[in-house]
C-alpha cells in the first residue's frame, strides 16, 4: 500500500507543479500560490471520487486548519493535506491531531535549504513533498 500511496503523491506533486506554473509570475506570492493549489487540489480530489473538505479545523487544535481532507464513502478521512512554505510545527500538529489513512505536507518555499531544515518537525506518518514549479536550481 505504501508504494501505491507514494506513486499517488508523486502524481499529485506533478499536477500541483503544473498548476503553479500556470499562475502568471506577476501574480505569484505565497498566499496566492497556496490558495490556488488548494483550490486545484480540492477539484482534483473531487474528480477522483472523494468528498473534499477545505480548511478542516480538527478538534482541540486552534493554531492551524488542515487545508484539505478527503473522505471516502464511509466518511473516513483517506487524505489529510497541508500546504505550507516550509514544514511548520502548526501543520504537523494539525495533521497529527486526528486519524487519517494518509497525511501529506506540500511545501512551496523557493529556498529549498530552508525547506529541508524545517523537516525536523515531521513525524513518521506524515509524507513531505516539496513543490518546484520551475525545476531544481
């Protein structure tokens, strides 16, 4: 199962990077990129047959909502997703506060070194993928 999930997330990574490239550079800032990717991923999850819920604020968590969760027909959380510039403790806490079959943080920071340094917040059950819309530098 882990291999299949990994393949899914790599497909999503390509999909999100393509979406990011479609935003004209003059309109790109952290907030716009994050929200555009969230909207795109929402529609993508719906096209895969999931019920997508945006900005889910888990119980007992007040710092940060998960950007998206995807529910199956039994209303179990299949995917929980955060989009961040770098891996943040708030995103990790948010994803760690409820059960989900798959948890992922997509980062969009342009300084890959800072993104890599922020990975120490990650927990073993959270996948991290760094988006690079214009390829590695």
